[in-house]
């Protein structure tokens, strides 16, 4: 125990019961290879690795020497011992022996320690070459990045400048559009009111023409058999007329007529178009017996109501669509009986609304191909580009050469030649029925240029600009027509002769980009003959303002305006505000029991009382159902048709853009008659949003109108029949009833088997021998005597 005498005998009484612990001796690892390099920098420590170093020993138990110079022990762990060498033995290139001492007798050799001075790299030639190469590559990369960044920065600046220019253009256009919309919203309505009056009166259609528009829509009135002298292909016309007289008597049997209608409607091949045709033929055949017509109609309506109440369809869907003979007969019945009300009361505000819409939309550009316009009530027919144009006042000579008179006609320089001709005709023939005035296709527009002659203007000629397969229609701007230019409308033949005589005198400024130069193979005298071949030479596609389905607009400004096309929706509001007064006047006239000195037509009161009685009869207490029946019968079946088609009532021309605006008004009219609340949002159709604030007011008018009619005294059957008989006498010769009966007879033969079976099975039909009487009609019709 190294001379520790007291612990020589561990079992002596002096040790008592103390615990004696035994630990493993420390072990040290020698330097790898026996030598360790040591860099003599400031505060550099020497680390000696080992095991079991701190189990029973502490720092003060170890002593480290380097060539007999002590290395101060700084820390001891179980696996490492660290010491700080003395500065006097840290000179470079010196070697010292490292020993670890424990006590005075235990020494451990660790190895030799070689001092290398401060830590640094040995800069050999390969190392220097590598550093130089890496630096060169790094510099090259930095230069490339800088050049790319510079180029990208310049490109970005150009893009930003271009975008800024586009935004400036867009901002200017938006500002201009908003300023125009604001100015239009503040425009006094008298500007429109002062120009819509018609000194020649309202061009009402005659009773027969109006009824034909309603009864047989889409068929030219003079072409329908009921308006022509009766003529058949059979040899004996007298026999046919005799048979038709018998058939007319048979139609006068309510039992036969109802069975005839029911039999036809039970057939699956009896389509809606035939139902409409049969209903209109019956209306014509019974027009001279309006009391009987009304009785049959009420019976058919009662059957429809009974089916609806029985659950075959929802009661509110009654009369909403034309799916039966009765529904079409109801429309025709209103047309017969409300014509006088149209002429005396409702026709005037309807015509004024039409004229106001026509004038408003013609204030701005109208695309003659797409039908879109700057001013519209319909979003679908709204031009969504900024179109530059200016108004011109043309001096138009009277077509009658015997009267030297000039008309001042307002047009736009962006109008096509056909549009200019229409506006000229509207001005000259302002007080003439549209069907009696010349058609613009029959006339040629000439620009009178004084002593130099005249220039024919056409929407298409050899001067038309061609872009690939597209042709742009000629406008006044194309011909450089100035304000105050003198124009004349002449027949096309006369224009061709005049053109041939005056081509040599066409002034130089009017040669339109060299089209009239001597080098051109076409001479001006051949424009007329060559115009008909333009579609073959230049393709079949033409456009006015914008090419149809053009994916990319060429001009940046146009592309910019497309990006915010919703900004042009303010034009809808401007148009709506301008027309608001005229829409209100029409709705107020329709939904008033007494207006403009005209009392409520008896037919409306009679039908509404009939619907009220049917509701009571079937125990319907929901007022919304009866309200819907009334709305589906009169407003939906008659007034909506009249509002959408004023050309049914008046001898006028209805353009596509006017039709789209009237459709929005008609939709508003329908919404006003509905009792259901509309839930609108920003995604709702613009036509709904446009009148969203006005519809509650209109709904109150409708409810008041229905209440006032219900509160009126009931019309007696005697008074109602007297009115109906008067209508029959007043218009008994309007239609050729024999032609209508002959057409109806064809249906009895087409469905003869089913009809004869129905007549045989019905008790009343058998009692009155209706099947036998129908055979008599057939025998008379087939007789050659």
C-alpha cells in the first residue's frame, strides 16, 4: 500500500466494520504511431484518451509531464484527461515525451509530442492550382448570373412598362365609360320623349291581321286558307260546301265538339303543333258565335282544372304552357275580345315603349351581324368593347324627283350602308305603315358629290376590306363620308345606270385606297355586277365590328377592354333608367281597372270570376293558387305575348336588339305576376337584377288589380252574351270559316275510327245520332252529284 502502515492489517480492531472497495487501475491509450502533432496556438490543450480514469481518482491525483516539464491538468473524465502545455516547451519542431504520473511510483508512457507551431495549410502547387481554378469558375458563374439578371431585369422593365401602358389605356377607357354612363343616367327623359311621338298616329294592324298573328304565328297572313277565297281540289265544290254546312251544324253540337277535342287529345301522335292548329281553326270557325265559343272554352277549362286538382299535375302549373287545345283557345279568345282595349287604351303606351327602345338602342352602335348594341337591356346583346364613333347628320333628297325636299337624318359613322338606308327610310316614311314602305334591299344609296357625279354606297362591294376568310362590311367611315353629306335613295336599276354614266367623274379623294385607280382590273361600272359574286370570291364570313369567335383581338386596347367587360354592364342600367318611365306607364295601364278613359274589358272580369268559382267549387282556399291561375291565363297567355311581339299589334319592324330588350321587359312583367319571392345574388341573371327594386312595386299593382276586379259587380250572363254577340256581328266576315271547317274536317277523317268509337260509346251522342250525322257529312263531301 505504498508504505501506508495503518492499512496494513485490514482486520484489526482499529478499522472497525468499514467497507473496502477495489477499483480497476486506470489505462491510457498511447498516441497513434507513437507520435502526435501538436499545434502550439493560444489555449491549445492536450487530450489523452483512456479508461477507468475517474473511478477512484481526481484531478489532483494525476500529473502530466512533457520532457520533464509539467502540463497542468485541467479536467478528468472516465475516458479522457486534458492538460494545458507550458509555453516554454511549445517551440516549433521540438519533440517531448509525454508521461502520466499517479502518485510517486506509477508512470504511464503515452508517446512523443511533436510541436508544429500555428495551425496553417501547406500551400503546395497542386493545391494552389485547384484554388485558382475554383476561383475562376466561381467568378465565371457570378458573371453569368449578373448578365442573366441584367437581361431579365431589362425584360421585366419592358414588360412592366408595357403593362403600365395597357393599364393606362384601360384606366382611360374605364374612366370614359363611367363618365359616359354617369352622363347618360343624368340625361333628361324629355330628350327621348320629344322624339317618340308619331304625328301620323299609331300604326295599328287591322283586327284580322292582329288575330292572324296570334292564331297562326309564323304564317304569313295572306297565305293562310282562312284569308283566301275557299277553293278545293275536288270537282264538285257545291257538294263540299253542302257537306261543310252540315259539318258546321255538327260543330254546333257541344257534345260532338267536346268529344272531337277529347278524342284528338287522347292520341299520342296528336302533337302540340297540331293541338295549336286545331284550337286556332276552331276559334276561327266559332268566331261568329262567340257566346258558344265561350261556353265550350269554359267547359274545357273546367276539365283542365279538375285534372289539376285531382293530382295529375300541380294546380299552380295550370295554363302555364300550351299543352292542350283549351289553352290555345283561351289565348285566341283574349285576342278576339281585347283588341278594342288595345286600340283604345293599352296600345298607346306599348307603342311608345317600342319607339323609346328603338330610339335608345339606335343612339349607339349596333352590330348588324351579331345584333349586339351599345345600349341594351339584355346582357346577351350588349357590345362589350369600346367603339369609337361620331354622329353625322346626312342631307337626304326626297325620292320623288318632282319635289325638291331634303330630310335631315341622324346616323353614325360606324353604321353599315344597310343600317343607313333603314334610318333614312324611318325618317322619310315615318307616317307610313312598314308593310307599305319600300324595302331597303330594293333601293340603292348614292352619295351626291356635286358636279363630279355620285358614288354608290353598299355594305359589300369590291372595295370591301378582306382579312383572310373574313370580310368587314362597309360603313360610312369606310367611304370617308363627312357630316352634312348629300345622299339619295334610288331604285337599284336606276342606280346602276347612273353609276355607269358617272364613273368617269368620281373625284380623286373618293377612290378608297386605290380601288378606282387605272391599274385596277375592275372599273367602277362593274361594282354592281361584281357585288353578287363577293361571297364566292372572298369567302362567306363577314363581320361588322368584331370578327365572330375571334380568339385574340389584335389591338391591345381591345384586349384590355375584354379583360373588364363587366364594366360595360353600366350601359344596361343607363338604358333601363332612360326607359323606366315608359315601362311604368305600360304596366300601370295594364294593371288598372280604369285607365285612359277605358273601362275594364268584360272578358277579363268574366274569366276571373269563373276561376274564383272553380276554386270555391273544388275547395281551394290557398289564395296563391287562384292568383297563379289568373296570372297564367291573362298576363302570361296574352300580355306577355303582346309585349314581346308589338309587331303583332302594330305594322312595324322589330329588330333583334329591340326584341331582346322587349324580352327583358316581358320577363319583368312575368316576375311581377308571381307571388313567390325571388332570392337574388350577384350571380343572378342581369335581367333579374336590373328590375329587382321595381318588381315589389309592380307586384303591389298586380295584387291591387286582382282585388279590384274581384270587388267589381258580377257580370250577368245576359250582359256577357250581349257583348259576345256584338263582337260576333262586328267581325263575322273577317275570316273564311268554310276553309277552317274544311281543315277541321280533315282531322275527323284522319282520326275517324277513334272518333266514331267515342261517338258510339257516349250516351248523349247516341241519343242525338252524332255518328250518323258525321257519316252524312262524309257522304255529302264525297258526293259527285
